[in-house]
C-alpha cells in the first residue's frame, strides 16, 4: 500500500472509532469560518449542565468527588470522552481513541471503590489524556509516520504503567508532528491540528494535539513531552499551563521517539493543564509514586516543600538578539514586569550571552545522525519529508569524534551559564515562551526562546500572564530594526488582526533540578498578577 492509502485508512478508522451518539449534529456544527470554538461545550446546548459541571471542575476537586462517591468514574469518563470527541471533530487533535477501554476501566475502578471502600490510588478514576508517543499496549504510537500505522505497542511506557497503578483512566492519545520535531502539530498521517481559540492559528508542537484538547475543554490534565519547546510552545499557542521539568524528575522511559537513541539533549515529559494548581498536583503525585524504582533514568529525589519567597530577584530576557518578540509579547513582558515591581519584586536585565551558541549546539545535535532516523521511518512506505523537515533531509552525519567535541562544547557553555547565574544572585529568568501570541498555521519559525533551556536542562514554566493581543495597541513593532533573516520573516508575517484576542504566555526559568522552586515562583507571580 502507498503511504497515502495507509494514512487515509488510519484517518477513516479514527473517525469511525467515535460513537455515533458523540458525532456533533449537523445543525449545531460550527461552520468552518468560525474561528473560536472554545465556547462550543457551553453554548451548543449539546452538553447537559451536569456534563459541563464535570468537565469544568479542576482535577483536584474531581478526585475528591470520586473519592467520596459523589461522582462515579464512569460518568466522569463518559463526559470527557464526549468532550474529546467534540474537540477532535473541531480541531483534529486526536491520534488514538480509547473510549471503550476507558469506560470499562472506569467501571472496574467504581466497583473497586464500592467493594473495598478505598480508592485505587492518587489518580483514582481521573481521565488523563496522553500524547501519541507514549506506548499503550494494543495501540499505535505513529508519531506521525505512515510506516508506524498498524504497529500496536506490545509494552507500556513506564509512565503509563505508573498512571494505571495510580488509578488513572486513559481515554485518548493526541496528535503530534512528524517525528515530534516540528513546532506545529502536522504530519502526513493525520494532518494538521488547529487552535481551538482561533482555527486559523496553530496549536503549536510537538504536543499540539494535547494543547488543543485541553484548551477546548476535552481534558483537565494531560501529558506531553519537550525536547526543544514541545510542551511550552503549544501551551503558549493555546494559553494554558505547563512545566518543562529537569531531566530525571518525571519518568520518560520506553516512549517512542522520532530520533531514538538521541540523548545529547534529553526529551522530558510534563503535565499540561488549564491551571497551575493542576500542574503542581501532577508533579507532586508523579514524583510521590517514586518513579525511580521502575525508570532507570529517574533521579531518586522526592518532591520537596519550598517556602514561598516574598521578594524574588528576577532577570528579564527582553529579546535574545536573534528574534524580536512580536508586539503583543513585548507589551505583555513589560506590563508583567511593571506589575511585579509594584508587588515588591526586584528585576535586572539579562543579556542573552551564549544563546546563539546554545541554539547552534541544539540544531547540530538534532541532525547529528544525518537525518537517518527520520529517513529510515519514511523510506519504508516511500513517504516524503515534509517541507518543515528540510534540515533533516539535507543533514550530513557527524562522526563519533565530532559528536564528542559537540558535547564538550555543550558542557562548556552550560558551565559558563551556571557561573553567570551564580554571580548574578538571581532566583529566576523571565522571558517570552515564543515570539508569538499566536501565529497562523504554517508560519511558526523560531524555537529559540525555549530550545536554549533544553540544552541547559533548566526547569521552565510556561504560563498565561493575563495579557491578550490587541489589533490596535499591538499594531506595529516599537523597534523597527531587524535582527536578521528569521527576525525579518517573522516581522513580515506578523498580522495584528490575525492574532487579536489571543492570550500571551511568558516563561519562568529556574535552576536545574529545582523544579519545585520554579513552580513556587510561578505561583507567587500568578498571585501578584491576579
């Protein structure tokens, strides 16, 4: 079969896996020209008040209601399955549907609670959405390749086993870009996932199916991964929360990768949610399960209680000398800094020393195999490279010695950055997550603000700061001087009308392995902003 036929059959099977009762009736289906579909759940009349109550309740309260028996896992699961089905029909966010399996699992958990009077674990009965690359026995993890269609996993990823032991209900897997190495979620199998806040805009990548599902309201708590910004970019595109954790804090063993064996810069997984409290809940719960017992790369560091600081010393990275943030992001950063100054926090400017070098290191590491990993997965079905993956198609393989020199270069720069941090006495760095408040599909052009912190392996929280793009206020750049070719292209592509009303996310960076502090500081910032 041709790759086109394989992909078409997979899409048909995915569409057919949605029960008829969860197909949106034609008379209430939003027209294609309707950009914002985030209010569909509340305004369509297709969801009961009870269903809306469940899907709008934060994860911690859902867990409490499940533990006390106020709600059953089956009814909660059915609500989120229906919402996820709607999300997929409007944004193309799913890659696998596990509805029947999820409902059966929920019934088992309900029976367990009835018969024992106890919950199964800390996530008892809670539906959790999963990015496509996490292996679940019996289901594909295509990561966007036609050659991996109809190749169901024979083992679970370590995180999946941990979630099941904790009592979670897994009900969907979400779409990703090819090899998970594009900043927008688009591939030749499932096509493009769009942003539920504005369907002309991208939901980001590589965890863009997850971000679209959560922003739409089809999940309270989901999990994605990040190797160059793949959690933080989609969170920023859709205005939700996430943390890119330090490597080794959360289990990431036995997940599928488009660059299997590439460990010069580690992929990590992390939660995505509608609130910071749900991110913290996830972090505490996952680490509390002692993942280092089953994941050989997890560090045996229990979750630590951190006392909030009244006054933080924060370094501000206004721009990275490669790409100027678009007007809404520049304004959001200025307004956030001013509010935090009024709240008593101290600020210093942070020069982007080493950032260009860090991005060069990251780019060379990604294609160090000469694109062989991606090419091998494409060649099986003669699937072409997508245009976004030109760097992989044209890459030249590094030798072992050259790779070792590159890693020496990385280590040297990491030490320089750490020394500068220590000398400055700062608590954190505040900067854009991306140059964009939103960007039209196909035009996401720069991952520099996230990628540097993957090389450094610093925890980074992406959070909506409460500022929204405005077509009048943000009509033009204040600084008209271009920083280079990529900056010029982004300036040319910027359309204030296209992104009007989109939320702006910023990014807070903490010290390596001090993920608890990064979340604590974000909590302090959110309290000040509110």
